[in-house]
């Protein structure tokens, strides 16, 4: 398998030239943020209350939590294992500041994977949770994500980059992970049932804001160079939307329409759609006003 356009030698090294590093580069700034905020350690989080409360919870409550953890754990593992081709692409294109930032990216996804595995270990939820991966979930995480990412190993075209970045950052992170964090907060923040998870989620979602920032910036950059790529972005979003919404609806079945923890869980679908619309709007704005959007849009 050979990638077209793979660099065989270096023409120069930026950091030993008169350019040094571009300290104002949006991705360099993101790297500084990651060094400051991304150093948290899952091992420092206390899961003793989670363990006690989980053991006492009703079977239905346990199933709701196990399902969220089963989807999140595998989701974090998938984004850890599947991210390398993007880093490979940025390095091959000689994007030094992007590559420097991305060294923190993969480290953070690895910690997110550790976080959920550690929680399961400490709470004693060690049975196989694969049964919670529905067909829609499998479509996104077992097929669509690795397919779009691994394509970059042999095809570094802007089209292939847009497909990979959109799948990973806009749908998996921007829509699904963000909705997952929202579910945890909605259901479990006030109840105090699983405070260790809530503490972890706070760190996770801050890391994720930077990750989505990288994705948004990179997609905007590519579309600014060739506006026709907006159609590739849009098609990728449309292709994944039914599975992403389907996946969220699958998870709601467990509540049987009941307002567990006083929450109307059906609002999760609306939340996911609003995240989808938000990502789409951020990219369309960049097309119309690229100059104003050169600076990275921090993800709230
Ligand atoms: Mn993550
Ligand atoms: Fe991420």
C-alpha cells in the first residue's frame, strides 16, 4: 500500500530556519492550552462513592449507566486507535504547529479511554458490555469511522481529509460525545449518584472542546482553499446523520419513556440535532466570511 504524495525527504526544518515556530498560529495556541489544562490524571479521581451508589442502584438505573459507559468507553477507544492517520497527514504536509498540537490530542484520547476502563475496574462493572452496542452504534464506530480515517493512509486528497475530519470531529466528537456528556450531566450531576464520572466528564469535555476546535479549524481551512469541498462536508454529515440519531434513539429505549432522575430523556435527540446544526453553521460561516474566521473558534 503506497500513499501518493508521501514525502521522501525534508526540504528544510522550520524551527532551525528564521521562522522558528509561529507562536500566533491557532494550533500552536491550542497546544499551549493543552499543556495547561490537559494534564489531569484519571488515577487521581476518587470513585469510592460511585462504587457504593452503583451497587445500591436499581437494575434499570444500573443498565442506563452501564449503557452510557459501554458506548463511551468504546467510543474513546475508537477515537484513540483511529486518529493516527490525521496526525500522519498533517506531518506529511509539513504542518509543524498542527503536528505539535496533535501530540497532546492522542495523549488525551488515551486518557479518556483509561478513564472509563478505570471506572469500570473500580466500580466492579467488569462484565462484557458489548451487548449495549446497537446496529447504529456499530455502523458509526465499527465501520464508518475507521473507514474514513484509514482512507488517509492511501489518499491524502482534500476530499478524503474532509471526510475523515467531518466524521471524527463533527459527528463523533461534536455530535455524539457532546450529547453523551450532556446525558451524564443531565441525569447524574444533581443526583450525586456517580460523582467520580461527573468529575472526569468535566475534564473530558474541556479536552474535547480543543479537539473539536482543531477539527473545525482544519475543515474551515480546507474549504477556504476550495469552496467546492463544502459539498463533501455536507454529504458526509448527511450520510452519518441517520445512524447518529438512530444510535441516540436506541439508547433511550432503556428508559421506556420514563422520566428517570426527573429527566425527559427524549430531549436528547433534540440536543443531538442542535449540536449537528451548530457544527454545520460554524462551517458554513467560514465559507462566507473566511477572513473573519481565521482565528480559531473556541468551542464553548
Ligand atoms: Mn475523547
Ligand atoms: Fe476527542
